[in-house]
C-alpha cells in the first residue's frame, strides 16, 4: 500500500513530506508552527537589522507564504523531528552517480514541492498534482532526475531514512490522504492519462472546426 495526498490549496509542502514519510505525520498547522518558530529564531538572530528595517518586513514570514507555501527550512525542520536530513543534490556529484541507491528525494520548482520515494523494489513519483502515484523504472530514475534539473527543479536527497524510527501509520488517512494499492495507482494513472488524451483530442477537433 502506498500513502498519497492529492493537492489541496497550496499545501504541496505538507503533501510532499507526508508522502515521503508514508503517512499523515504533519498537518498544515504543524508546519505553520514550525515556520513561526523559525521566524522567531531568525528575528532573534537578526534583531538589530530588523529594528532598522520597516515594520512590514519584520512581520512578514520568510518561511511560509500567505497562500500556505512552506520554505525548505520548514520541511528540513519537519524531517529533523525523525532524525532525517535533506541536502541539496541537483548536481550528480552531490546525489551520487547511482541515484537508485538512495531512498527519497524532495523536488521543488518555484512554489511546488513533491517527493520521490523508493518503496520496495520500485521508485514512485508522489507528486500531489497527479491523480495517483506514478511508478518510475529504477533504470529511468537518473534520467528523470536529470530532466527535472534541466527544467529548473531544485532536488534534495533525504538521508538516514532506513534507520529512522517512524511510528506505524498504515491505514490512517489523516486530513488529506489515502492508501492505494499498486494496482489502484496504475489504474488511476491510466484513467487520468486517457482523460487527458481525450481532452486534447476534443480541443484539437474543436480548433479544426473553428478553423473550417
């Protein structure tokens, strides 16, 4: 069974962390509390500079946007709760020549986060924008990561996952997620792709009719 959260509002950071950890470990409120704590810590360290800056800047959070988008510092702090670390690894020398030996990655482009996770013998794309987790061939993983890098994504490798003592969350859906079998994932992905193909064909036909 694979834990998956579909996109809700701008909470992709929450979805990415929970999908990576495989369970409803964090809520939006949990990450918001981490963001506030980080804000206070940063303001304390930069007290003199903030006093000289405008009041609006001092009040603006650097770790969570008004739309609920969380910073990498917040996600790293959430992972640290379970003794996990995330390191920037867009370059091959940082993530190693064989990415398949890792267990998880967190990927970011502008304001969207998603996780890649090895579960059993397979890698899964747990992007909350998808209808369901997408299976990635192990031999295709390096090419997939290189493609993401070329598209401008920042990639973070998550270490120490094998040794982490995570609470058992199987069967708990939480606020945003659900557990899916591999067969359900493949079926939902196939149905979504068929619907997209049908939609593209319909738009092409409508465009041709308008042209005529």
